[in-house]
C-alpha cells in the first residue's frame, strides 16, 4: 500500500516537474491538428522530421479526432489566454477565429521567407486564406470534389468509364445503367451514385450551370439562388427522387456511402481526396477517379486546409520556422505520401511524390486538372453555422422529395440572421 | 402452499424476469460489441446483421496491445484514476460529513449550493478552469485531469455522502462527542465506518467519471504524452469502416474496467439497506 502511494506521488512530482514547459533553451511550440489516425500519422511524421532537422525548436503535435473537438479546444484556449502556436484548419472554418483577431497574419513572414514565395503555391488555395487583404494562413493542400468509380462494375454493366469533359447527363445515364436489383427482391443491390446532400456538394453544380450561390461572393449578405442555381439544385434532388440512382435515407443511414463503395454496392462516389488512403486497401475491384461532370462549364469546389498562427503565440518566429518546413518541399512530400492530400506547392503536386505512377488512383492527375476550375464558398465568420442549417434543409429535401424552388427560399430565410452576423 | 406463499413466489418470479430483461437491455450491446471486435482489420464492413464475422479471431486485441499510444493512454487513465478516485471520494466524504453536522439552517444552505453547483452547465466553466490552470502553471501537466478530486469529483457525490451521514442517528454523534471525539475522529472512527457502503458506491461512481472523462483531457492537456484513454478511443473511432473491428475491440477494452467497477458497486448497494 505504502509502495503504491509512493509510486503515485513520484508520478505526480515527475509530471509537474518535468513537463514539456521546462526551460532548457529550446523553444517549444504546439501544433493542433484534427483527423483520422492515418492523417495524424502523416502530420506526426512531418513534426518528427522537423524536430530531427534542427535543435532550436521542438514542435509538439496536439492531435484531435474530430474537427469539432479541435474547434472547441481552440476556442477555449484562445479565450483562456493559452492558445496553441499553430493549428491546421479548413478555409470554411478559420473565419470565426480571424474575425476575433485571434490570428497572426503570415503575410510579413511570407514576404521575407527564404524557403518559398507565395507564387510557388496554387493561387486557388491561397486566396480563401486572405483576410482583410492580408494572407492570414498558408494552405497545405488543394483538394477538390471528384468522382471515384468502381471500374469492374462499369465493365460488368457495359457502361463507358467516366472521362474528362463528361456531362451531368452522361453521369446520370451511367448511374442508371449501373443501378441494379440482382435478385429481383425489390431491394437495390448496386446503386449508380453516392453523394451527400450538402451545400458543398451541390455548390459546384450550381456554379457549373452558371448559377449563383450568394448575392455577393466577396461580402455576402445571404443565399441568392437564381433560376440556374435552382435548376441545378433540382437536378441534384432528382438523383434520388426521380432517377433513384442514389441510396435512400434509410440505406444511407444503415451503411455509409464510403462503406457501400468498399463493399461494391456503389458504382460511383463523389468525395474529396480524403478517402484515398482507405480505398488504397481495396483489392476486390479496380477503382479510379474522374473529374466532376458539368452542367455547362466545368466546375468543382475547393477543399483546402492551412496552417494558421495564433496572435497569442509567444513563439511566432519558431512557429513560422515550422510552417516553412511543413509547407516546404520536404514537409509537403511527407504529408503527400500518406495519400490524403493534394499538395498546395506546385513543385510537389507535379512531382512523383503526388503523381506516383505505382500508387492509386491511376489518374491522380485529375486532381491537378481540376485546380483551374475550383471555386470556394464564402469565407465568413458564421459560415460553419450557415452550412449546418443548409445541410439540414438539403438532406430533408433530397430524401423527402422537396422542391428546389421552395428549398432555395427556405435556405435564404433560415440563414439570413447568420449572414447578418458574419464578418469577413 | 398458502396464498401468501404463492404471491411471494409470483413476485419473486416477476422480479427475476425484470432483472433478466434489464440485463438483456444492457448486456446485449456489449455482447454485440465483443462479437464485432472479432472482425479482422481490413475486412469489408457488414451489410446485414452479422453476429459472428467470417474469419473471426482475437487479432484486434493483439493489435491494441501492440499500440504504444494506447498503452500509454491506458496507463495515464489508470494513474489519474488512482489519484482522483481516493482523493475525490475523501473530499466528497468530508464535505458531506460537514454538511450533515452543521446546524440545520447552514446545512440546508450548503445543500442548496451543492445542488446549484450540480446544475451549472459544464460548458460555462471551460474558460474559467483553463485560466485557473494556466495561472497555476499546470497546463503542461496531468494535474488538471485530477483537479476534479478537489471538489469531490462531482457535487452529486457530496450530496450522496451528506444524505448518508444525515441518516446516522443523532444519539450516535452525541455519544462520540461525549467520548471526547472531535469532528475528524468522529468522521474517521464513527461515521465513515458506519457508511462504508456509501464510500464504496461513491468510489465506484468516481472511477467511472474519471475513466470516461473526455472533456478534461480534450480541453486542458497541452502535452500529448498525458492523453488518456477516452481521447485514444475518440481517435480510433475515426478509423475507416474496414477497421471497425479494431474500434469495437478498443471499446470492449475500455468498458471492461467499468463493468468490474459496476459489479463491485453492486455489492456495496446490496450490502446497504437503502
């Protein structure tokens, strides 16, 4: 018993006395990230390599399983006066922190950097991270929405594989040809397409059809779906209610789209680069990737995360030195090898680190071809709330047979206050 | 057999059926989690109810044991529990005893305060607690994970002890005072031994709170080395659908100590004539 108490005391004393804050001349910085274990492993590899590459700065990773956890932690630590030095966040979510003045603009650091210049990054990824005319954060990836397809199912159904320049009608035709009930029991065994009814999934088709999402892209005051946008939205809803080529609400709840694709129950899946590490483990069928079909002009949506520095960081120079490494050629190459990211640095994106001919998907070039067509949703402080509200309405309409005209009106009405409170 | 005996027999039968139904409700998910945990990593997720997965084995448990991060998180959770459970139970017991021995009006006032404390939304305390830990220089340590022991883990445990000590007849406290025992010795030699069952229940509840504490490590730990098991589980929950067997194995692994604790608490609950 006494030995147990002694061990516990030793633990506490050691913990308090030898924590990472102990002063030994090395500057310690904290980097917050969120992601699944494979993604975290990739970030850990970047951090470990950085730590080994020099002795002045010791970067420590603070990983979280979910983005919401990271946002909760970040908000609390900023309000409590002890923010991390750096964090990684999607452009749709960082506005709430920029609006509070909680971020340090990286623009001056970037201007003086010897490691890289802003021209070496894809503009498409840089622009959404500008706040009040300054480069606030620096992107580490430039992913987009694409179509993953099961090539074996296409071949078995005698349907032509998706190719660059295909249209919405091509996609619907293919999805109809691939949707089948093998045993005639009234239950669909293979669906042609899987797509989540979310605003970031519908937006590219609104843009592709020449429609507008919001009234002013730079300073939006509300959703503003014009006739072309409503047509695009209705065609999206028709996938479920008219063509029936996507799983029902119950089916999507009982087996998520990613699992259904892995199990061979889905011929096409609209997703970002996120699923590649999981799909690389598929050995039951051949799969590849294609760009989004168009409803007029080609368009897709940007998925990009950036490292942001907090205004409350006591070690901004050290934090910047980590950013230079993580976003430089070596850091991006390490992150890219995990398969989940499309590098934001042009030189790495066009190298074998990303376009490895031996790694799936075979047509990884599709992600780079999409870049000139990418557009971003508005970068405003209340966008996460707006997205939540919009997704609830869209899901209800998609599975419940809603009419796009009514949904557009309801979307504008229910998000008016959220837009009114926005900064950005 | 008399009518009374028949009624007793029926009542006993109904009681057994009730217990079995309740057990089925609570044990079925655990049994399903265990069966699901036998599905090897890399296997396609089931499309229908699949009680016994093809290729079922215990490999996921081996994989868990091999994960150094999970071993460290488990050890951290055990160490945090080893400190916060006894310390928290002790503090709650002292607080409850103090409330029980105060004059009626003061006791009611403190009971009211404790009830109010129990009703404060935990989110309202996030920032204040972080500021407290920051000013104390404790954010790089695991101390914030054990800090709840200083308030008796939960106001509910304080209420449990207060109620428990209230039920000791006043004459016994009077006898202790006449024997020359001060408050601390009265608690140690008289009140606490008489309510050792409440100590057992409170310790079990404190363990379950500590073991399942996700928010404190999420909010207050700045060093990954001090992450605890709930954060490890949250991380594993993000694994792809093909690795769900591993996630369920981790869930079973985390539930096991709680089941043992619940069993121990059950013995204390039955020992007490509530």
